[in-house]
C-alpha cells in the first residue's frame, strides 16, 4: 500500500484548522438565540452533519451508476466509503436533533414527517451495510451495493422535501418556514455566516474522511485478494 | 420573551457530535492498523 499522499496530509491539517475555526465561530462568534438559549448552537453542526449524510448518499448513488456501467471494483469501494461516513454523520444529526428537540418541543422524539423519513434513511443504509456483509463473492457484492445505493437514494430527497410539503413542527432553514414549525428562528448575519461556514467545513471533512476511507477500502480489498489467492 | 436555560442540552448535543466523530476516527485508525498487519502476515505466508 502506498504511503499517505502529501496532498492528503495537507488536507488533514487544513481540515483540522477549519474545524477548529468552525467550533470557535459556533461558541464565540454566533450570538445566542433569544428564545431557545444556548441549545440553538447545536443547529450549526446538526444541519452540517445532516448535509454530509445526504451528500455521501448522493455520491454513493452516482458511483453506483458508474460501477454498473464500468464494472470496476474501485467504484464499489468509493460507494461503500461514502455510505459508511454518511451513516455516521446522519446518526449524529438525528441524535443531536433529538437533544435540541427536548427543550424546544418538550419531547425527545415525535413521529413528525422529517424525523420519520430521516429514521427510514438511516435504517435503509444500515440495512445496506448488513446485507452486503453477508455476500461473499466480491463482484456480486459490488453489483448488489451499486443497485441498492441507487434505489436507496430515493429515500433521501423524500426526507429533504418532507418538511416543505407536509405539515411539520420541524423548522425549515432554507426556503421558508412552516406555519406549524416550532423552534423556528430568524438568523442574524453572524448566525448565517457561522451556518454557511459550518456547511463548508463539513463538506471538507467529508472529502478528507472519504479519501481516508477509500484508502482503507483498498487495503481491505488487498487483504481479501490475498486470502482468496491462498485458498485457491 | 424569557430566554430558556438550555446550556446542559447544548453540552449534551456537542458531546454527541464530538464523541461520535472521535469514535469514528479511532475506528478508521484501528481498522487501518489491523489491515496492515493482515497484509504483512499474508505476504509472509505467501512467501513461504
């Protein structure tokens, strides 16, 4: 396996610095929201982690199509990497949202359209991880993974539009608010800057983690190939 | 309108965010180290 590329080392450092700046902005630059108080600060990373989740699922669907066209295993490695990272970040978004909901809505959880569809997305991709681990043949596994990533992605835009089409208590950050939303707030310029910067930083974190996870996937593939070679 | 005292919820929220991210980073590192050892072992066995 090749040594860590120089550009990846630079990206690691840049990502760490950007992350620290984002944390600083969340706690020291963005003002406290007057109604909800300090818990509103969860919003910046709650939305950013959900964004990374959706981004990864989109990447997995795209590389799924590329795999089905080209039949090259490297695209399966990218797809698996993207889904694993997205699962982790989407879980963070769900749990941090639940913590934010407790003082704002008065409950940890409610079967609201957004929360329900987000849970479905998480379960759909958790099932992807479990099902693909049960397939031994690498090519069959990759084909299954590609088709599943494409079909599974249908659940992602459903989550995104659920709060825009259905009656919900979940606030709509971009594209106007719902009359029934609870915990909605108007962003001041400093809040908006912190929010946009957090989205940018988490996009960079996603790229950095994806690169690392792809390298890990390649190494796992190499181990699998060596094992198969020894068996036959 | 009075501001709610929600500092503890903010701390809990960020503990989850930072905690899960840290656990994932550690898992990447541990899996990388284990796979490296596997590659080394399998290559040694192959050479014998």
